[in-house]
């Protein structure tokens, strides 16, 4: 499990933890009412947990998948062909959610580690080390992004201000601390946050169920509103920044994130707010030329047609896309652990990923 941090930089929440040979996942479907954990002992269970939204958020999905491979290797114990023995688990995990690139990135890291291992090495132990390394690196990246984003907010306005966020890009969506919420946590610690406005984020309510719960754990003042109130709030509440995470970023700087992000970026531009995307470099897919090429996941109609025990089904067909694409020209800044890209475009993204662009 990742090492502890000082209280001023540590969130009180962890979405997943390795404990006594088991991956424990905080079941995010049951929050905020119940804090229950699902214990996973093999890759198939992890894949199902990803599909069922027990664990969600691009970085957390990738970390969970890496642990899934380590779990499956531990169950196999010994074989003459580790690549063949684990292939079904790699395929099963990679197919669990199609949009978040961190999933395929983490599994690629695990494949590469597997290929470098010799026949005399303890493969399960080495794969577990690799998974823990991915987990620890994500937490370190989030702490770095939190600092960079906070400094950017302070650069533009040194007093307390109102921020807006969408969905959940916090500790629950990552290895700890969070991407968008990591910046908000760091800004709060620096005395820069008056209030955080949270979109409820239909239909899974990640904003009202998860982000609000996280901020409450850390005593950060927040208010929840329906998604359709965002424009009104931007007009009336002196919000300075919209800060969101990302599930995939294309080579030209287009951002794939939770449905509703695109609309927020247009509203932010109209009202003169700055728009910040916070994501680790593992979220950047340089093989994806632009956001229009990405496969947008669609989930079941039942997610929109159920309100508590009441069915809202009138027979009208449902369209339930989970993500949308925000064009790069609507984004003021992308914050990664490698540095900051202001007004992103293809050249700036290439410079960032080649490490020539370090802020």
C-alpha cells in the first residue's frame, strides 16, 4: 500500500488497497450511505468489478487491473509459459471498460514487466511489485499535479475563490489524493478556496455521491447542484475555474471525459471562466490523433430509466453515452505530472510527452 503522507497533503479516502494478498476495493456504488469493500482474489473478479462500477475513474481502473494480473499470477503459482497462462486475464481486463486509456496503459506496463522476467525468477512476486509501483507512481503524480495546479490558480488570483468540478476525479478515481480534486485539495490547503460547486453528474451521480463525500471527509466547503444549473452558477456565483479530470487525452489536446464536460467548457468560455484539465501522462494517448477517433462507451438504458424504485420507462428509446469530447481549443490548461500545457495543441502535447516541455 502506498506510503503515508503528512496530513496537510493527504486525503482521508482510498479507493483500493492491497492487504494480505487480496485487493480490497471500496464499493463506490454504495457510497455515501455504506462503506463496503469487495475483496478480489483473481483477475476475473477485478474485471467484473471494473465493469460493474465498483471501482471507477481512469487511473484507479488501471491500478486495479494491474493488481488483477498479479492476483491471477499468484493463483497460477508456477508455469512454463507465463504469457500464455495470463493471456485470458489480460484480455478480460482490457475489455472491461473501453474508453479509459489508463487501463490499457497499465496492462501494457504489466506485459512489458512479464516479458523481461527470466524463468528462474519469482514471477508472481515481481508482477505484484510492478502493480504496487504503478499504484505508488500514480499517488506521487497526483501530489505533483496538485501542487502545479494550485500554483496556477494562485498565479491568477491570490485570494479565496469559488471553483467548479464535474463527476469525481478525486482519491476515489485514482491511487490517492486525486487529479482535479488533488488540485482543489492543494488549493484549499493554500487558503485559495472559498467554496467548491459540484455538478451532481447524472446518471451515476458521481458528483453528488462521491465528490461531495470526499470533500466532506476533508472539511472542504462545497455545494451540490443539478448539472443543468452550471450556467446559472457561472453567471451568479463568481466562479473562477472549472477543474475536471480526463479519461483520455488525444495527441492534439482534445479531452475525453465524463458526459457533460464538453457543455461545461462552452459555458466556461462564454462566462469568462478558466478551464483546467488535470490528468497523469498515462491518460495521454499519442496514438489517438484527435478525440473524434475514440470509442465512446454507452451504458444500459436502465441507468436513465430508474429513479429509486420507480421506473421511468415510457417506451421512448434511450441514448446513454458515458463520455464526451472537449475540443482542445476550449481548454485553457492541461496539468500533468510532467508539467503544464497552456492552450494545448499537437505540438505542445508532443513536446510534453517527449519531456522537452517541463513547467
